[in-house]
C-alpha cells in the first residue's frame, strides 16, 4: 500500500471551511479514482497546519492519480490559504486496536535513518514498539510510512482524545527515544493534530 500526503501551512481562520471542502468535495472525487483506498485529514487548529493523506492500492495507482489530483490539491490549498507540500510514501505498518472517535487526536513523528536498514527498522518496530503502544492510555492505532530512497519515516499514533494522549506522552517519548537510539534514527520533527477526517480503508499489516 502507498500514500501521498499533502501538508498545508494554512490560515487557522480558514481551517473549518477547508475541512468542509475536503469532506464534501475531495473525498467523493478521490474515491472515484482507480486504486484509491481512502483519505484522512489531520489539522492543528491553532497554527492552521494540516495534512491530507490519500492511500492507494499500489505505486502504479498512486502514479496514475497524480495528474488527476493536482487541481483538487491546488484548490484545497487555496481555500486553506497556504502552499501545498507533497510527499509520497510506502505504508510499511498499519495497526488498529480500536476505531477512532470524534475526539481523536494524532501525534506525528518524522524521523530519518539509513535506507539500507529500513527493513530491519520496520521489523523491529512491529516486534518491540507495537506491543508497548497497545498498553498506552487511549491508544487507537499506529501507522508507519517510509520513503525507501531517502530513509525518511513518518509515524502517526492516534489516541481517543487529548487527555489520553497527554497521559501517554511521557512513556511514548521514552519508548521512541530508546527505539531511535537502538536503530540509529534521527528525530526530524513532531507535532500533534486533531484527526478531523478518518476515511482510510488500509488493511492491517500487523
């Protein structure tokens, strides 16, 4: 499975209109595209930063969709009052423990490591990180997306609400630091978002 993420550093005042546009116009449009398996949207209501991710059955479907989504992406960015930044990924891991709720929030961590060690990192994440995450308060799901060429990874952990995420934060950070040390992974960025649209139908990989 593959994914294309579009990040827009938009205007907070335009965010609700942008969310409505993605829900009412973008989701129906992309669902009609061959190989699309859903869409999710994360939003930071304070900063206006949002991430819209579409998932695809394979790399070929994602590639075929590129010219079809360009106009939709540009219109979405225009409504959000920001410039789109696009990244394409392989979905290496997706695990759901519970279905998300309306109050769900997501912590996204961007990291980078040696591309040659990527498969070892993915297997180690399955074996050591996921069991620990399942014990975190309010844990709902985790996904790991990777760029095999650059060695970049994006890990998204979703919790049932902010209170649960804050309760889990100290333990989650300690787990991540230990895992990163063992795998030789560098932390690039981390941010928290509301999970405003959750329509990904990506199957479990764990």
